[in-house]
């Protein structure tokens, strides 16, 4: 089945569901200084609300995967999106940084349902090579969020204040909930009398962790994603506070990097027509590793000129446009029976790394250029090393 020919409506909806998390992250980044002024007593503390969001996503995905394998894809989505909408409203009325972090945790617990189940639906419909193309094309929809969200967030924050950002996210959650109900077809019909067994779910997780291909592809994708989320968490402070980029212009810098990510993902979709995903992934990781070396050099420098730093950040994000869809498709390739569980575990590994990087930047103290470039360098070089050790050597490049 040519499941990714053109950009079908079902794939646009999957892209919107996957976009819930990046939209929830990127839209409020320009408001960090204002939130810290209202709720905190110093700079760099807003990163903890981002770390709590990552923790919520990492934990929540574990539950939605087995639920969607047992009861179908749509019922868990109803529950998750409902939690997301209510938690977004809670964020809008948070009275302290601690309460905002708690509501962000709940917001992530609900919103991550879209990520898990969208990946599972793509695997339900597509085989590995086609799934890589479908993931790349879904990134075209999802990737609009990093471009528009900071710009929109900056405008909303300037005009209405940071609390209006979370009311906007609540509205987006309601919109997605309506589309799921009226426009999404069920791709996993549960058997009669289906029940959820903790023993079986734990057994499925153990099976996945013992499968070399799943573990290698998942850890590769997790490390590059951790590098991306380090950039998301650290770049507002570095660019706006260290280099003096105005908040209303920060979105343009962020958007250019997102454009590189999108362009690479669409090039990846075209190349997958005649090149194996394993080969494309291996080549893209070389760029990630080389960019990691450049960032490591910046870490030693301390505070490099802004233009070389921006160029390296752009190349890092661009490489992810090819690494991410191919790593996801590789991890899910052999697990159609439990696509939801595999998607959940892969996502949990991914956002556990994101939570650690976000918390690490928050605890660094002055999370400046050295902190950001050090973490991104370790993630980029680590992804290349793990892929080479687990996937390339074990499978001869595949």
C-alpha cells in the first residue's frame, strides 16, 4: 500500500496530533522573561516548567501505548486530549512557578497521547520504508509549529500576556479532539472482551528492550531529540539574554532552524523512494556528529560570535530532519502487533533524555552558551556512536 502518496488527510491529522507537544513547548518560549518576572525571583527558572513537561510526556506515553493496542486508537485519544485541554486552562490561571510546573506536567500527560497514537496509526497503515516517508511527510505538518509557534507566542504575549498563550493551546486541543471524533478512522479494532494485563504489558516492554534493532534505533533517535530539546530549553536564554536578541525577533531565529528541519525531512521523503532508510540515517548522523564537534569547540571557547553559533545550530537541526523519521521507522519496523506499545516505549526513552537535558540546563546555574553547546555536542556525538555500535556493526549498515 502506498500509504504516503501525496499528503492524505489522515496524515495531516497525524501531523497535528504529533504537533501538540512541540506547539505546547515552542509557543511559550518567548514568554520566559515575563513568566519569570511574574512568578519567579530570577532568570533561568522557567526552564523547570519545561523540564516538568518533558517528565510528563516521558511517563504518560507508557500508558497510552498498551491501552491503544488493547482498546483501539481512538478511546485513549479522547481521554488524553481531554486532560490536555483542562490542564492548559490550569496553566493559564497558575499563581506560582510551582503550580505552573504542576499543570504543565498534567498538560504533558494528556498531550503525549497524540504523539504515541499518531505514530502507531502510521505503523498500522505503512511498512517500514513507507512509514519513514510518512513520518517525514507528517513532519511537514508538525514542523510548522516550531516556525509559527514562537512568532505567534511572541505576538500573543506582547498583546495579551503569557496566560493567553495557554488559553490558545486549550483551544487547539479542543480542535484536535473534534477532528479525532469526526475525521479519524479507527485502525486498531480491539478483539471482543479485550482487557489490559499488566503482566503482558511488562512482558512486551521487556521484549522490545531485548530487541537490538528497536533499542539501537530508539536510543539513536532519543539522543538527537535530547540535543534538540536542549536547544529548545537553552536557546531563549542564550539568544535573548546573552546575545540580546529581542523577544519579538527570537521567533525568526527559531523559525529558520525549523525550516532547515522541515526541508531535510521532505528531502528525506524523496530520497526514500530509491534509497534504504538505514543508509540515509547513517549519512545524516555523520552531519550530526560533525556539528557536535563544532559545538564542542564553542563550549571550550565560552562565548563565540553569534553567526558561527547560529550556523552550527541550523546544521544540527537540519540533520534531525533526516535522522528522526528514519530512526522512528526503524524502531517500529518489526513490531506491527504491538505498535502502540513500541511507540510508547520509544517516546518514553526520547523524552526521558529530554527531561534530563532540560533539568540539567536548569540546574547548571547560568545556563549560557557553554552549557547549551556542551549538552548538544554530547547528544550529537552520542547518537552517532550508539548507532555505529548497535546498528551499523551488528547489521552491516542496516
